[in-house]
C-alpha cells in the first residue's frame, strides 16, 4: 500500500501528503497537507541553518497539518506546527497533534481539529477520500533522484463533513505525496503544478526548475483504473502575476489560452489558483500552484511566516 506514513524521513528532509477537492456544484474547495519536516516552516529553516552536516535538523520535530477551506462564505486557513512528541505514525495512520489521517483499506479518513491563523477560529470535522484506484509509481523530480513525487489516488471522490464551520459537500478529489532527502529550496528554484479532471481520468502537469540539471516537465493522464498515459507537454501560457509578484504560468493545448478564475492563496512565495484551460482536447478547470523557492529563501519572507504558521512548542 503506497501511503508511506511510516517510511523514514531523511535528516533535514521532508515528506508530505496532499489532498484537494472541489465540490460538484463548484461552490466549495478544500486542500489538506500533512507535513513531516514542514518544508515551508520558518522554524525548520532556522534549525537547518543552525545545524551542520554532523548534526542535521530532525524533520520529526517540525510537523503540521495544513487545512484550507474555500467557498462563498469566505476562507479558513490553519497550519499549526508541532514537535516530535505530537507525532504518531504507523503503516496506515499518521497523527499530528489533534488531527489524523487513517487508511482503512478502502478509503482515507482525515479527522481535523485545528485552529485558524492569524485570526483564531475552529476547523473541526472529517474528510473522507475514496480512491477509484491506487497508484504506486514514484517519480524523481531532480536529476540526482533525491526528491520524489508519488501520485497515490489521482482519481478520487471526497466527502466533507465539518461541524466547525458547518459544511457538508462532496466532489472529485486527488491525493499525492512528495518526499525528499534535503531542503526543497536546495534542489529547486521554482515550480508549477496543476491537476484537472478530464474525460476518462485526471491530467497532471508538473514543471520544475532544478538548481542542477535545468528544467524538467511531466504531463500525464491517470485513468480510474490507475493506468498512466504520458503525453507531450503542451504549450506554455503565461498568466498574470500575483499581488506578491509571484510568477504564474501553465500549459494549454496549442491554439488555446488559459485564464485565472480565482486566486485562492496569494503569499510572498506561493500561489494557489483555479484556472480555466484546455487539455487533451477539452476545456478543463484546474487546481494550480506556483512556488518560488528563491523567494522562500529570503529572510524577510521567513520573518513574515510565523503570523500564518504558529508553532505549538513541545
């Protein structure tokens, strides 16, 4: 089973599990990310700078579950970082503080009990992901094979049942994982990623700019049985930059353009957006992210992050 909750995480490295979903009626969205060695943590970055090769930073001491809710009633965001005493894990479960991910053989249940930042409110309830098929096909993103992306359930259904706020909806979803043997920003300067529902499955685009080895691109369609079809990456389309001037781009079939329907997250180094595009011969709505690791490295950016990423010490 390809979740890898119990796999070793390299010193100064990371592992994360990512879920996203959009409601069938288009009114709601959700992302969940469970981190061991929280790659965007200022505390982990500071620890890595203080440590050396003889005593690298311990990723198990920098764990978090990020929850983001989007909808007509507004947005809620939580990302509280916790220490190793708050982490429990085995082959089928991952517990970080009061929240957890649990695989029961048929689906993944995420129990959420988090507090939003910077203005405190509660996010509490359950998210259930039902994979149409499981995929176990890790792919290296860097030339040295130290950073891997693992699609787990590219085609899935997600049910959201929250008490705080009171929300209940369902829609198509997605699950993957990333892991690396060192800081993300040491291997890459930036990347873009997107996933979209297409006829017969899910299309995923990945473009990374490596520190060593130049640009690397992936374009794949996953069908509901888990089969993978690689296709030639289509044309690059420039998108408007964000308010923080993070560059955005995507890919769309030749002769077609792409537009930003909504910017969900606009931060100094990261943007999450919903796009309208054209892939594999059809119009699609895509979840999209742009990540600038050069910007993340900037000390002024890391000084801002604790306002959105508080830490529960212990």
